[in-house]
C-alpha cells in the first residue's frame, strides 16, 4: 500500500476523529480525503492477520468497511489498468461502502462485498444509483409498468439450496422442504408438456415464498406463514417481475428490502390483489397440496381463510385499442422491416385470435373453404429445421378450430406468399427463440407503448383481440360466428345445444368481407416484400434508446 505520499487535507488532525475513526467531512469528497489520510495509520494493522478478540461488532464492521475502501483506492491507483467500472463509479462505490457500514451500525446488514456492488454497476448503473440514493419527498412516484417479463428466479447471496430434504423427524415422518416440493411440482408440470414461460413464472412466484418466508419443511408450515406472506406481497413492486425502467435494478436487490422501502415511501407500483390471489399465493397452495397428495403430510393451509389487505391495489381492466393507436402500431411494425412486427398485429386484429398462436402458422395451414381463405393451426407441428415435433401453445381445443382470413390478406398478396412457404413457419426468425409466442407478445407490446398505448396491463397486445371482437360487433357479425372465429367454447351447456362447431358458409363470407375501419391506413400494406421482411435478421443485443426514452 503506497500511502506515504498521501497529502493530508488542510486542517486534518489525526487526534480529532469522527464516528468512523476519522473526521467525517461536509461532503463525500472531503470524507474520502480524510479517509485516505487515516488509512496511512491503519494500513499496517489491516495486514496484520485476524483482528484482536477484544474488538466488538462495531469495530469489526468498521474494519470491514475500511478494507473495502482500501480495495477501491488500490484499484483506482492502477491508472489505465484499473477496472473501468470502478473508475467511472468510484464515488458511488465509496458511498455504498459507508452506507452499508452505517446500516450495520443501526441494526441493518453489511454483508454485501465490493464485488457484488461492482456487479450491480456493470448491469444497471444508472437505475441502481438512483434507487440507492436517499428518497426525497419530491421524488416519490409510481413508475409506469410495462409487459409481462416472466424471468427465471435469480440466484441471490444467501438463498437456500433448492431441491433438498431436511432430516427426517423423530417419528420418521418425511421432512420435505418447500423448495424440494417446488422442484417436484415443476418437473411434474414439465413432463406434462407445460410451456417454458409458464414454468418460469411458477418458479419465480414460488421462489418468492422462499425468499420472504424461508425454506421451511412442509410439516413446519403454519397458516400464519401464508398470511404473513400476503401481508408482505402487497408492497412488492410490480416491476420486480415486469419490464419497466427499474426492473433490472430491482432484480439486484433483496425482495424484503424492496418491500420495506416501498411500504415506507410508496415509490413503486405494487402488485394487484388479483395477481397476489391467482398468482403468488395460489401457486404456493398448489405446491403444498401436491406434496400432501404424495407424502403422509397434513395440509397446513387447508382451513385457512386469508385476510386480503384492504389497501391492496385493485386489478385493472384491459381496454380495446382505439383505431388511432392501432394505426400507429401498424405503421411502426412496417417501419421496423420485420415480418412479425408488420403482420402479426393485423392478423390478430382481423382474425381475433390470440397473438401467441400466430407465430406457429405454416404455409400448409392455409386452405380455401366456402369460397374464402382459412387457416388451421395444428396442436402439434413438425419443425423441419430442428427435425422434431413441437407443441403449439393453444389454450383450449376450440382454439384449434379453423378461422377465416379477411380478403384484405389476399388483396395485398400475403396469402399467396404464405402458401408458397409450404411446411415452413411464416415467422421463421421467431422460431429461433426459446418461446416464440412470448417473444412476439413482448415485441408487439413495445411497439404499442412506442405508438402511444397506455401499457400497464391496460392497453397491451391482448387488447388487439378485444378490439377485433368490438369490430365484429360493430359490423353486425352474428354472435355465434364471432365466438367460433375467436376460438371460444359456448358459455354454458345449454348454449351447446343446436350450436355447430364450425362456421357456416354465410358466416365465412361475412367474416371475410366486412368493411375495414376507415380510420386505419390499410394501403400501407400494399406492395410489401414479405420474403425480404421474413429474412431480415434482427440485431443482437438490447435496442438503443430512442428520442424521449422509448426503445
């Protein structure tokens, strides 16, 4: 350590120390200068082996903080060979060291090492810095949230091992940890053909129970554990699991810390009560119930009546997109140059089918029936590029009924091009990703927000389908035809009597020829080179920020 040449700050007196062992300046910069001077006297002791046994917790925390500060200054002294992240964010790293030391002095935790702080800076420097800064009264806000991201459960320091069993009880009864029950449930779902996105969502939500309540054995769980979990969940930021400007930064912070911060400052939009009920809580109850079926255990939540927080955020209702925003979406999709961005939105709108099923359409799925173009999507398709059979993520059997294509798609030449693709997927580039349906939905949601849609689970990709249904109603398409076109089952058993499971000729003609909304510029689709758009590669990496912060 080369501190002999360190200049002492003006007025520095080593005999006058502050609460951290040296004078605490009026600014972070002055404090750092004083710290460097103090390190000259501390350097020898830092390299002298383990601390004396008589040192108390406060002294040990101080020494740990000083050691981390020394590492930062040593890195900075390397000059051009220093880690650029440390150089660019040195002030934030210094502040992080002392902030964690002060937290430890007041009963908080001071365990996070310098390496983890640097890792945070590498991933999300700006947002993490903003979140770590003290909250001002005028800075408290509720950021807008984006679309469903569905990440896998991130590993965190101190996470319990997943998929292990606790020692058996004295009476020989199994001591199945919740994490092991979760793994068994996920394997059961995976073996049953569950989609990767659904498994990832389940893992995230079940993992949250472990993070907040600990990895207890099923036999040790009590009704109060689930009620305490609900009471904490009401403050979990929505952006922890959804796209948004703070999402990545929030992922690097402990959920309990986020919950306490949000409870105190209300600085992030929380989960809705429906998301808590149908998502986070239901998956915990399901995993426990599955374990009880397979092992001689009692269900700790069988008689529990959960008291849902009165202040929990009510669920929002999705809204159909107006034609002006749809027109913006279509324009942006074509401007992107990619076939999926340009053609999936109008296909979803005019067919009223779910976005998730459209990426799986092949050329051989097109046909003519009753004088119009139709599409049949099979539940299992052969991917000739990969040489394997793949399951299409359809929701119900009714989703696999054929649907009618509006004559607009033949007029612009899309049907002829699609049929020429034979047994190949129309949106081949989407098929190169892990989850084509989820990826298509995310891309459309980004374009929607860029085009002025509300987002926040109010105006999202699924809203296109709602708008398509409204269009059919406005055009006086009969209710039965609308239901069959959307791939819905009859509402009740009585409705099934006298109903056909396929569209009649008159209905097909009606669905193919209704008037298109005049508010949308449909001519922009004429003359598109579908082949070139289908082959246009996407850039690898995160998109660059556009004017106004959009991406």
